C-alpha cells in the first residue's frame, strides 16, 4: 500500500536541531516523509530529479545540497550506490511498534535493504523500538563491517546527535535490548485437587530421559503415536510442561541478550553498539564479545 500522507509532528518546530536547519532543508524533509514510495521502515528509492520537480525554483543540485545537510544532522541517510534513502526516526514518529501488522510490514521492508550503510543505521533504530521481533531483525541485517561512505564520520563514543523531538535515554546512548514480558513463576503444592492432573505426569509407561535441550513431548507415552489422542490427564500435564519449557527457554535467551548488551556497554574498546573503527576507517564488530549470543538467540 502506497504512502498517502506524511506525519509531521507539531513539536518538531520546537526541536533545536530541526530549527537549526536551513528552511529549504526543512521543506525537503517534509517532502521526503510524504512520498508515496516511502515504506513502513522509513526507506524509499533515491529520486532526486523527481523530488526537484516538487518546486519550480528548486534544481537537482539544490535538493542534493539539502540531503547533505539533513544527513550531516542525522535526519536522513543516503546511499548513492544503491539509490536508497532512510529517514532515521520515521518508525518511532509513526509509532509503528503499537500496531503488530504494520510492525511486521516494517520488518519485512527492513530485511530488503541493500545498503550496508543504511542497514547499520536501520539496525540501531529497530533496537530502539524495544520489541523482540525488531531486535531479531536488527541482528540479522546488521553488517559485520562496512565502509562508512557518508559525510558523517563514525562516532566511537556511541553518542548520537539529537535530531528529533523524541529524545534518547538520559545518557544519550542506545539502550541494550530489555527483557520482554513480565516473567513468570510457579508454586509447587504438596497435592492437587481431586480429579485434576498434575503438571509432572506420572505413568507406568517408561520412556528415555528427556534432554534439557529438547522440548518435552506433547503427549504421554501411552498416546505418543496416536494422531488424535483422547482427553487424557497425563497428556494435559505434558502439554503444560512443554509450554513451561518454551517459556523458560525464552527467559534464558532474553537474559543472555541483556547480559551481552550490558557487557558491550561496559566495554572500553567499542561504542554502545559494539562497534570499533579500524585504522583504515572500517567499522567492525568488537572482537571482545561473543556475537553468536544475539545472532543465534
């Protein structure tokens, strides 16, 4: 579905960074967020000649100059090799994280970005949505290393210039991905009400010891090979135990990710995204950390 309108918050006119922009750059920004080709991830094809036709007094060179100003202030990022443009704060301004279907569409769009430069910035924005699905896509699209071809240089300190009304956290750094859900607990009772199956089913049938790395089966041994098992108290207990196993696995993965980002934040060799700049100007993932924690979680 084509983008029919652009949302420009009233508060942007009180934002110091936006007010510091030249008037033509402000107008170009408004033009970019109202383009029909803009997708839910804030990506659109680079169409300078077309955009310049939006004003009789604007030339392609004028518009290119506006894009350089907007990129220098981190409002947009442009890749002239892949002909892609990214509006950095678009997803947060549109509050797409509140709408599951729109978020899914944005994540699909993010996965199709060709530019490593834009994927690097897009991954950081996805993590700021504070959604597990967005974190997972961010880990997938984040380039291992890339040549920074933008006018702005890598920032080893990890701090970001303020460019939009919505602020970062108090330290002005990216937050590590948080835990998801409120957690869960369990209470073990000495007995259960009469007629209610227990969570730990007992059966006379024997079965091999279950590996902790594999989920428990969904049915008891008696009905293991039955395509459509009848109502069974033991099977109900197995299903509850299986569901609890998946919950615990999710909690462990979440904790590992939280520990990983805490270590990244405490590392003296990299920025808060875990990146280091080499002597040749390339940006790489810091070797001090086990990146499989987030790529395979």
